[in-house]
């Protein structure tokens, strides 16, 4: 267990009384700790197969993949054969497992835009499915980020085409379920294909959800569950966002050659999917910690989606109503939410684009809308420890954020238009930088109103 991510109730109470930012940071740490694989894995592991007849193969991908592999390796009986391969994001292998690897190999690749290391890992994973029997058990460890990390193009599609389409989707403003509908139809391994290739072995998927609704078919593009979406759905999404479709991709989608295995396919009989950590569970843990400190907590939803800056404005309006009128919640309180917002990148001018992610844009929209409202603090951070592609998970907003920005000559609206939330909060010294957390239950947002 990462003890640094598990604060006790006493520091939270102290922060709530005298250090609002420290209080919010502590709640974030509680939310992350609730989703650590080492803390939640044991209750979900199936028994090993009869070692005289079968073996256990571990396959997986995602930002939590390294920590999930380490947890399985530590908990699996020493006398039960187990081996496998899991791919995770660069620098997302727990240091102890990196220094002393266990029985499950963990390799690293790039996220969110795939690289050759991810392609090679996906190819190796497919190779490991060969020769499985009905006596074998396949444990699939799936978490957010697995879609980019398991990047093996469908037959006839080049890896460069897959990279370009992934980059275009990330900039388009498409929701995560839309992006993954496209990804799974252009893949040789996602959209249920991995589990189908494991047939006739029994497959048990252990997954950490990073998507609104916790649908296993969306998490990491559902490599081990049947897919109800179609090639036509994928084409419609690409058209909706004006994304150029390479000729090979269009041909495969138009003809139906890239269709995924569907519900009812006999190859999925006897398979099981177990959610071991979810956004709601982490929000509930943070709410419980706040209440233990004497602060009322209200969880809005773990499924909030939409343009990040707009979602920030809506949260700000709610916090201002609480601060000014005591409605709809009484002060003091903390307002919590999760989900996955989007950032639509608009590069329509000569100015260079900045750096930032969903959490940063949420907070910039929130700060501008709060207008320096006294008594309101906010934190937004990604639970995987990385907001976009920078080194921060998110940032904090304080009642004097706009005043301090003005003193430094920063223009929030201009920086927001250039998607430079990182530059804005870095200049203010208000970034949240925990480093990789080795889990991923998506966005965490908390507004404290005193």
C-alpha cells in the first residue's frame, strides 16, 4: 500500500479548520488510496486451476497495469503456476516491482498516443493466447489507458494511420465511449477480440473503471467483453467530428471486415468481469473522510461529462450559490464530482498552443466564473496522477487566484483559449503534482465552501 496516499483523519481535520487547500489535497489522496490495486485486489481473485491440468496466464493493459500485476503476484499462491505479460504507461510501474520483478512481466509504452513498444507488447500478448485449453485460467487486468497501450491495428491498417486517428480523436472533443467505439473497430485485439482468442480457456477480467457508467465494454475499449457497437457506428462518429479516415480504415469499416465479436458469441461463455475499483467508490471514500472531519459532503455524480471549461463554470455557479445564499447546500460543505470531461482543441490562429489537460481547463473555467468568490476553494486532479501529458495531476483554485494572476500579468481567458492551464497554474505555484499513482478512476473534483 502507498502509505503516502492514505492520510489519517487528524490531518484532514486540521486542514479543514486551518488549511483549505491541504484539506482538499488530503481528500484527493483518500480517493486515490481507495482505488489502489493492493488494497482491493484480494476479494476478487478466483481460485487457481488444478495445477495438474491447467495453468494461469495473466494478460493486461492500462495505467494501473503495473500495480495490478504486482498485487496479483503478491497474492497468488506460491505453489500455483502463474505467468504473463501486462503493459502499462511509461513510469507507471511501482518502484518495488520494477526493482524486483515478480512472475508477471510488465512492459512500458506510451500513452495517450501509441508507440512501437505498445504495438510490440500487444503482438506478444496475442502470441501468448496460443495453445490455451479449457483447463486454463486467463486473468485479464484491465484499466484506463489500456486502449492506447494495446495498439495493434486491424489487418490492412498501418500503425501510422492508427496513431493519426488516435491523435485526431483526442483533439476532437469526442466522449470516451465514442473514441473507444472507433478504436475497437480498428484494432486486432480490442472490442472483445482478446477474450475470443483465449477460447476455450476461462477468462476472468479484473478491471478498474475510469469511465462514466463503469461499462466494461468501454474501459480500455473492452478487449475481453463482447461489443454491441458496429462499424457503422464508428464511421458515424468519425464523420460527426470531421476526422479524416484513411482509405484502409474506410474500406474495412464500410465492408464490415473490421466488425467486432458480438453479445451471444459462444466464445464468451463462462467468462466473468469483476470491477475492483470505481470512481463512485473513491468519491464515497472522500466524502466519508470529509464527514469524519465535521464537513458536510455532497457527491453530485461520478458520471459528469462535457467540455471541461463549461463543467467548471457550472460547478462555480453551484459553489457561488452555496457561498452567497446557503443553497442548495448549507455551509461549510465540500462538493464532490467525478467523470470524464473533454477538451476540444481549437488551433485557429498563429499563437502557439499551451499545455494542459481536462482538470486544468475545468479549474480555469471555474476560477473565471467564481470571480474571486470569498470562501470557495477548488481542486481538480486526475486520479492517475497525470493531467494530459504534463507532470501534474491537476491544480487548485483559491479565492485570490485571479488577484494573484493579475499581479503576475497573467490573462486567464487568453491562456484558456490557448489551452495553457499548465502555464497558468505553474506560474501561480498551484499545481498538484503527486507523480504516478498506479491506479486510475478518472477525474476527481472537490469544491470547499466555508
